[in-house]
């Protein structure tokens, strides 16, 4: 990787170079997807002669999950769900392993409370309690039960355990302690590298890249995205991360579009359309931005996504259909009453002219409970509507450090507060 002057801002360093990632933009080679397809075919054939073959159910379910990850087609998650349920029904000794698989599936579908309840039931049986407690931490974080999440984390405390460290990192990030979130994830990375575990390295490198970006270490972020692609050339999530570097840090929307177009030939996730819309809006191409936004809504409506895109939809509808956004936010709180959803509720309340109610929501459920930049931005909007100028000024100062993470379009709105 060669750092050169950024053509959009000569004083800035451009971290990216198309030669670093061009080889990964090929639409031909999709090894992860092809492997998942082959796995699905193999285990499906084994299952056909005797549909009660319990040993084939979990590998087939995992293949369907991998197909969802590589294509964005949520119907594969439903296929996996049915297989896990069948495993629970017919297995004589492995019900709890199937239950953990089903809980993981529910989390992927954003059915967090169902996952949490299932894991609680699993913990009471003769299961792998260590693995269940790790997953209980994950589910507890998603439903906002932070007190119990910490208890589950303490129950498996081991600074030499990869799976503990990545959750300790997540806990640190939730607490607003990004330096330690990075430190623990780096420790996990060393374990993954010492084992030479490709799956663990892929997961750790890609998540470290995200964290480095949040910390403003954009060069490190880009480097670790590339390290991930070297191991998994068709990791579309990571390619999107590089597109964000190009857009947010270097303002190179043409190259960001090129990467996103290559991604969307292989995978169709609704939020990819939203990113395209933001790129177009930044370029002043409002007609194309509106077209991409319509594609986002259509993709959510026609997919099998359930609650998976509710957070995106709340923010999307807040300015366009405020009543619908408010209804969605109130319903989503039943699924996961977390600060991340409460700040979206406050945004919807604000757009419905409920500025006092929005302020109560922020003060009671968001302030000092999350440190995510979008939560702080929406808090600032609520404070401004309530003429709390000192609070607005304080948050603007904090948000100035998150310009990269928020992106140029959102940061323009912050500067206008």
C-alpha cells in the first residue's frame, strides 16, 4: 500500500490504491459462495434417502446460513431455521446443540427475545454451559439486558480465550472505551494468528478494521480490510468498508461507486442501496439518490427480512413518513429496548412535533447509555429543538471527532446545528 496525496484535498493522505483491491472486484471468482453451494448440495443429498438423518441437519443448516451471508437472500435463514427446529425435535442427545444453532439463527433474523429465551432454557439442561453463556451475553446485549450480559461475561472470564476476548471487546465498546475495545480485539487476533485459524483471522481482521476506523486510524483500517480480502477474496462486507474509506475519508465517490457496483452483482442487501443513495446525494444527483432509496424500500418489502431492517426504516421514514417511523420505533422497542432504538424513537418523536417527549426519551434512555455517534447526533437534534444550546455545543464538539464514522452527508448536518 502506497500513501499518496489525495487529489480532492492535497493536504490529506490517500490511503487507498486501486491496485490493492482490483483483483478482488472480479465477478467471476466467488469461492465462499461456491463452497456454500457445494456444501448445501452435499448435505442435501445425504439427507434425501432418510430425511431423519440427524447428523446431516446441522451441517446443512450451516450451509444455508453461509448462503445467506454470501447472497443476502434471507430465505436461506428460514431454511436453516426449519432444519434446527427439526434437529431439536428428533435428536436424542443433541437437542441443546441444535437449540444454540437455532438461537444463533434467531439473532441473525433480529428475533433477539426469542433467542434469549431459548438460550435460557438451554442453560438449564445438560448443555455446553460455556458456549451457552457466551451466546447469552450476545443475546443479552441485543435486548438491552446489560446487567445480565456482564454477569454472563464474568462467568466465562479467561483472558486467554479468543471467544471471551472478542466479547470483552464488544463490552468495552458498549461502555464507550474504544481503546480497550481495540486492545482486547488485538489480543484475540494474536490468538487467531497463533492457531493459524483462517475463519478466526477473517472475523478478527474485519472487525479490527471497523474499530480502527471508528478510532480515526483510517490507514490501519484500510490495511486490515486488505488483510481480510487476502484470506477471503469475496468478502463483500469488507469491500464495502473500503468503499466507505474512499467516500468518507477521500471523497472519491466514483471509486466507491465502482466497488459498490461490483458488490451488488453478487449480493443484494437492502442497505447497499442506501449507501449508493448517499453517494449520489453527496454528488448532488438527487434523482439517482431517490431511485436508490426506492430500491432500498422495495428490497426490504420484497425480501424475507422480518425485523432485520427496522432500524434503517425508522431513520429513513423519520423525515418522509414520520407517523410510520414512530409506529415502527415503538414496535421495535418490544423486540430490543436498547439505547440504539430509543434514540431512533426520539428522532421519530421529534419529526412528529413531539419535542418534549423526544427530550424525555433522550434523557431517560440514551444519555450516558450509548456513545454511538448517530445517537449523539440525534440527541443534539432533540436538544436544539428544545433550545438547550449548551448541550448542542457540547455534542457538536464530541461529534467532530467522529466525522469519518458518520460520513460527509451527516457531518454537514452536524455543522449546521
